[in-house]
C-alpha cells in the first residue's frame, strides 16, 4: 500500500468537480504562515501509541513513537495568532498558498467599501469528537480546525479543514462500509456528477436505524400517542405523491402491543374513529415527510373550500401542477426518491379559508412536524419559486476552495452550515422557526448545498461527519436542534433562548404571533408541566416577566380597519413579549426581545430558589368569562420535570406512575384529597372576599405528610409534630411555641409575615366587560380554548411614585430608539435605573411616574449603577437582594395599567409605598 505522503502528494486534477486546487505545491508559505507549523498531525489527533488516551490510530498518519513531555508542543491555544491586515495578506497571497486561502475565504457583506485595514486572526480549535465504539472506550475521529476570524463583522469567519486523501473511488454515500473512521470529520470533495440522492438517503437511514435517544421513532411516546389521536381526526390530511391527491394518512391500530404496558390518552381533540374510545391501543402510521418553506409575496395556489373536494380525487392535484411553486415539484420528486409516499404541506393540506381547519391544524404543529420522519427546509432563494437547488446539477454549488499548503496537507475552506442558513430569507420567518425546531430531522437546502441535521448530529456534503449520532463537531455550534437536547435537563433555559430567536423573526400577519409559537409552547409544556399564558410559562411566571427589548417597540394592535377585522377582537397584553412589535427588519440589534444576562443572572443561579424566596405576588388572570383564575396552585399543579433541580419552577406536587389493578401505569400526582390542603386552594381568594369569594375555614389543617419525608416535593424534611394551619391562601408552619411563623403560600413560597398579612385583602376592581362583581375561579391546568383568557392580570403588590431623570452614566448606549434613565426618590436621590423608549418619555413634562414592585433583584449592573452612593448603609459587595424588579406602568383607564419598561430599584425607595390592587393589561 502506498505511504501516506505518497497518497497525499498525488496530483489532483485542477478544477475537478468545481474544486479550485493546484497540483504540486509550487508556492512556499510566507514567514507568518510558516509559524503555524502546518502538518497532518496538527489536524488529526493521533495518540494511538498511548493507551491511556484511548484514541484509535489514524492510518492517514505515520505511526508515532510515544512522546516525552519535552517533545510536546502546544497546538490549540487560548490566544489567537495575528495573520495581518487584509492588505498585507492580499500582498502575500501571490506567493503563499495559505494566505491565498484566507483571501478567498473572506466574503464581505458590503462590497461598496474597502477592508484593507481589517485584521485577520487564526486560532486552532478542537473539532470532531467521535464516540467510543468498543468496550475499551477507544475514540475515533478526533480533529482540529483552523478558525479564521476577522475584526470587521462584514468579513465572514470561516474554517480551514484538512482534506481526506482520495485513496479510492467511493460512492457518494455516508452508509456504513463506504468509508472508514480515519476520514471522520475531515473535508471531502463534492462530486456533482454522481448526484446526491444516495447521500441524502444514507443520512436519513443512518439516523432512523442507528441513532438513539431523541432520534428514535418510538410509537409509545406521549407525543406519538397524541399524534395517533390527530391522524384519526377528520381535519388532518397529507399529499399522496404517487396518486397526486389529498388523503388521510394510512395507519393501523395495534391492540395490546405491550401486555400490561403504560398507556397515555388525551381526549382534548375529541372522539376516536367512529366515536369509540380505546385505552389500550397503539397507532402505527405510514411515514410521511413535511415541507418548510417561504410563501413569498402574493397568494400562492392553495387548498380552499372551493377546491378541496377536487384535490381529494385521484389525480386531483395534477390538474393544477403548473400553478404549484417550483419547491413543491422538487419536494414531490425528492419524497419519491427517498421511498416515501406522503408529504405534508401547509398550503395544500390545510383548508386555508376555513378558520376551523386552520385553527385545529395550527394547534398541532408540534405533533405534525415532530412525527414526520423528515422535514425538508427550502432555504434557497427568497420564496417558494426557487426550488431545491442542490437537487439540480446545474444549480448545485460544488464550488470548493482548497490548496496544498505543505507536504501532505491539503486544506479546504469550510463554513458552518448555520452561516448559510442564517443568511437565508427562510431563516428570518417566524413560522419556519418552530417548523425547524419541532422536527426530529431537517434536510436543509441553502446556497445550493444540502445539509442534514437531527437531534443527535449534523451531516454535510463537504465533511465526513459522524454517522453514529453520538459524536460532536464544530458544525453543530448554534444549530437550534442541538438546543433541544437541553430540554429535559433545563426547560426554562431552552425557553429563554427561544424567545430572542423567535421575536427577531418576521411575521406577515402580526396577529399570528402566538399561533406561530404555539408548537414550541406545546413542546415545552411536556417538561414544564404547566400551561403557557400569552407565551409565558406559568411554572416560572415571575421570571418570565423579566424580558427586555433590544430596540424601541410599539404595542401590537390593529393598524387599520382591515387588520382590525383580521384580529377579530384578539388582544395582546403589555406584560408579555407577544404584546409588542416592530416594523424594522432583523439586524444585529434588531427587534428581538430577550432575557438579558445582566438583568436576570442573579435569578438563574438557582431559579427555583429565587422563585421560592424572592417572589410574593399571587398572579390571577381574567379568564374568558371574566372570572379571576389563579395561575398556579401547589396542590393542583404538577412540578416541572427538568432533571436539574435549580431550573425547576414553583413548588408543586410531583407526578409519578403507579400500577393499577391490571398492571397498567397511570399518571398521578402527590395529592392527599380531603386529607391534604383544602380543594378550594388559591381559588378561595384572600381574606375579606365578599359574596362571590370562597373563604377557607381557618380551623382546617394541612396534612403534615405533604411537606415531610419522601412525599416532600421540595426535598425538605419536617417533623411529624409540626403544626400546619391554613390561613386564607397561606399555610402557617409552627414548630415551637414562641417561634415566628413561617408562611407557605400556594406557590410553595415562604412569605414574610408582612406580605402574608397584606395578602388577606380581596379583589374589588371590576372591568367594563365584567362590571357587576369579582368572581373567583378554580385553578385549571388547561385554559379554555372556546373562551380564551383575557390579556389582563389582577394582583396585589407595592405601588409608589418615583422620578425619571436622563442618565449620565457613560456605559454603552441601549438599542435603537431606547435610552437609559435614572430613577430618583421623592427627595432627588438616585435609587435605580431602567431603559425605555425615547419617544414615550417625550410625551410627559412631569418627571414623576408610577412604579410597581414585582420581585426581588440581587444587584445592579455597572451599566445601571457605575458609582455606589450608599443609598443603603452597606458596601456594594455586601449588598444582595436589597433591590426590587420594578415595572414602570402607565394608567390607561380608571383601574387598568400597562407596562412601559422594566428596571431595578432599591427596596428602600418603596418605604412609603402603598399595597395596592393592580389590573395590568
């Protein structure tokens, strides 16, 4: 067999398959690039001779002897190496192949100006990490890349990847036995002459057959069983790409698939086929593929009430093939090539002028995309007329930039898939965000290339990627599907990352802001175990209120009569991010809303502890009937299932599975019935409620076992002789005579006595639509869809008036249209800070404004408080939890307020505050 150097030095045809290459290296590296010490072992990590490292030897490298410490040189570093300015590198590129690659890799976003002074840096980064594939735990395919970084954001970063030597002719496939592990994570040549259908099919097959965990097509999961209920309904259908017609998705009902196995059944969507309800069945459906694309301007051909029955006929869609966009044609052909018969496309499978069909399908997006075996993401071009470029040889981008930079070292310019995806129109749309995130597997077409991403790994045409689904590569960085791997561990973290990604997207119909996020909410509800209230998780509601804009926004309301008709009375609250919008296009400081780390870091250290110890408000929402419903109740809610405790939400009962008399598992919560807390719970309302409020008997006692031993959901042990007395919405724990009472409320929080005393007031304020009385409703884990909640919160908290003064803090300027203001107390001393809309503040001549406290904050950031003024008698380092998170609010009607901005204020500034009933819309 030829030596490695002989194979690597073998001339490659110049320009074959669109690859820019050179034969023998005729150019020498410049003095700057020589310092990189380019060699194969810098890119391919091989410690095969050292048993402790458990790294499989790569046959692309010569066998190395064991190295002593004096022989080891640092390869990857914590500092970057300066390659020089663009002008310097351009000058050296005439004779240096490495500099030539650097210049060719730079893609300026703005070609109207020069970048001669832009500085380029190189950094070695660890790339591929293959998974152990034998009992000895030996790792294969461990590599490095060179990261090229420019200090000018207009010049795009890129990577230089070691190209695997072409040892033999191989088919264009990633199937097993086509190539060995020695090529893992190395660059490869794109061969357009061979096509890519076999490659795409191999990606899908590898994921479905070999990947474990979240990639598995498991018909016993809760999501799959719920989808079984969906496909048995009359509103769901797919396209048969062989018979070219709309049809229901074929399925089989398997009775008693697992004798005595667990079963989950959800009746929310109505009866089963023929009205029968079986609790011991599994539905196995035919595989189908979903399509995610950009509709574009103008109205595309779609299914309507007038043509749906025609589309249901055999060949019914063929009559209108010419009216269908190109991406549909390409998707039909690809589905057939993959051996699948059915595809789901929203504009054809949903009756678009039927609000009932649209509503039922849009609520099930998590199930529709989540149960497809693959989602085709059409990110080429600006709309559906472009098609899937990589499926057409003439449009398939096989252009690759590579050069031999040293003996046996051919390097190729590579960019992470996310770079091309983020530059696409498809990635700017709101609906496509959840379509991608809800899918198990995505086949993404962008910039003439095709990429495969699943919940385990990613694969591309120009890299020999991990096939087992258990490795890792730099190509996975910033891939949204990888974020979902954290869902079971820390669901709130996933939520706080989804909100800024979603709110930066463009939404054609602004009223769809929640509909296009509904699938994400459904997905996260499975872990959080609590409903979302206008896009905010009720399990972490106090923290979910702490969002902030990155640019000036305006309220989401109809802007004309046409939009008013489309809204059909729909309203969005000021206290949720869904209640705000911006007409500006996304940009690095665009219209997204986020949970800024500088604002919420103190809460995220231990979310459940913060919710338990630093919040106090009992949140109520006006339901569709105008009644006040509590957002949480410790005994009726189920605790967040995030495996990492610090990310859990409010305290609640735990859900666990017990076996019934037939050996089947049934989901239950830790509830003591009449022996536990009163069933009235939070619905009873504070002390003093009048005719329509339920008063809890103060002589009732809570079951001490609920807080003790193994049944304690918060992990705290309490003695059996502790006495628990129920006092109107709070639970008083008395340990020893003379000890101060500890107060537990319906959120599982220990409240200060003064807050508990204030919570004894009732709600008095009524609304114009519900003017006659205040009625308290029971907690409900599934809000009524027939009568949706009103966007109105009602609660008690501290209210005061403070002054706004333009800030002179030299810190960074907030986003476009925003400004920082200092908050001063009644005698003019600085006591806090916030960021607000420049236009809003110009409407007022007075400086005094209304503030409400909503929770406790740990500390000010340097941007908020640059100089410590000893407003409280402590050193800055000693001060913790001496602040309130506050909302600047504006009165809209007699009793209704709206949020204006979020800030932080010293608690001491609220010394003369009033405990007040607030209606926040």
